C-alpha cells in the first residue's frame, strides 16, 4: 500500500521537462522512474536530475523507451508525441499529453488510441485556466449574442505554435456558450481592409516575446461596457503540478480520453 506511481517524462530536458521532474518528486504519490529525450541529445546517459540542476534522481536520460513506468508524461512536439503514443498503446501504459500543436489527423490518432489506454490531454494543465474555461463558457452563455468575443494571448519567444492550445480551448468554451462551432467562426488574424467585424466571429490575437510563461484574456465587448477574463501563469511549475496530478489520477483508470476538467472534477 502507498507505493509510489512510477512516472516517465518524455522531453525531460526541455523547459517543461525540467519542472516535470521537479513536480513528480514533489508529489507524495509519484516518483520519476524514466526520463526520455531525442536520439542525439547531448546529455544522454547522464543523471536526469543533475542534467536539469536538481539533486540526482538515479534515473539516466535515455533515448530508448523502456517499460519501467506506469504513466508517461509527454511535453515534446507532435511527431515525437505520437511515437510515445504508439509505445504506450503497445505496452498498455497510461499517457498524459501536454504537447500542443497537433493537426486534426494527429488528434484523431490520439482519439483512436484512447479506446485502448487511458489518456489525459489538456492544452493547459493549470487549475486556474481550467476554472477560467468554465467561467468563459458561463460568460458567453449569459452575455450571449450582443457581445463581441475576442481572445488575446502572449507567450515567450520560443513558442512554436500559434494561437496557443489554451487560447483555442478558451475559444471553444466561448463558442459553445453561444452555440457556435469554433471552426466555423474563428478569425486567426486580421490585416489590410478587413471590412467591419462580423458579429458571429471569435477573433484571436497572438503576442510573442521575452520570457512570458502564458497570458490569456477573453474579452466580451458590447456598446458601453466590456468584460475581460484573464489568467496569467508566472511559473511553469503550475502546469507541471497539474500534469503530475493528472498522471496520479490516471493510474488504474479504464481506457478513455480525459481532460483536465475531469481530473479536477469540474
Ligand atoms: P521545449 O522545446 O523546451 O521542450 C521540448 C522537449 O522535447 C525538449 O527537451 C526536446 O529535446 C524534446 N524534443 C523535441 N523534439 C523531439 C524529438 N523529435 N524526439 C524527442 N524529444 C524531442 O518546449 P516546452 O516549452 O517544454 O514545451 C513542450 C510542449 O509542451 C510544447 O508543445 C508546448 O506548447 C507544450 N506546453 C503545454 C503546456 C500545458 O499545460 N499543456 C504548458 C507548457 C507547454
């Protein structure tokens, strides 16, 4: 009883990987048992903890998936993420996916895999953003058709996908609140002579620069007033703690696709 859950981190030396190693050790229910990186990573074979400036974890940074874990947490890129997915399906392991930027076809592969293994996937693992999603849905539902909805997000200069997965998830929550589908109404940028704003649309604006961990604001704008709902992440540890919590929640679950709302019981 009370045995810790063995967690593997994929992308262990990345920005998120570093805090995931930390968060897994901080959570009383979990421990790091494997740390994976790409085939030519310069620190392969070294202790994963030491590599990222933590005390030794006695877990080497490795490129070969081994089965010495129960749940894998993946924060990499879509292509390696799908390699991890195949491995987890083959060996019946739980999977937490934090990677963003998947195409619809790649997402469909994840959905299919969720018929065989339990998967938690979220564009944002912070508790605050998941509460914000609910608030955005409620605000859209209550304010309704007469408010224009726009979403502004800012991230650090290294982020490779836009708009952020979180901005898209907030857009979906807002669209659901006014009974629209985001794919039908999203405007991902404006330039030149755009004409007047179509009231059905939901607009996105992206800011990139510096070391911004992640800011999101959903604006509901009408004549004479404006409601703005904002979340600002100041530490990646908030995402890592949520992902590790999801991994612990996942252990022993039936196959299925779960989001962070399910993990938090929202
Ligand atoms: P990063 O570039 O710092 O780290 C990515 C890691 O993946 C690196 O360690 C890199 O070596 C590894 N990697 C890249 N290509 C690989 C390959 N082909 N095979 C194996 N490993 C490979 O990026 P990051 O800031 O840590 O973000 C990683 C992902 O997590 C991004 O998709 C980002 O959008 C997402 N993210 C999600 C959340 C969330 O809450 N869901 C929060 C932050 C970041």
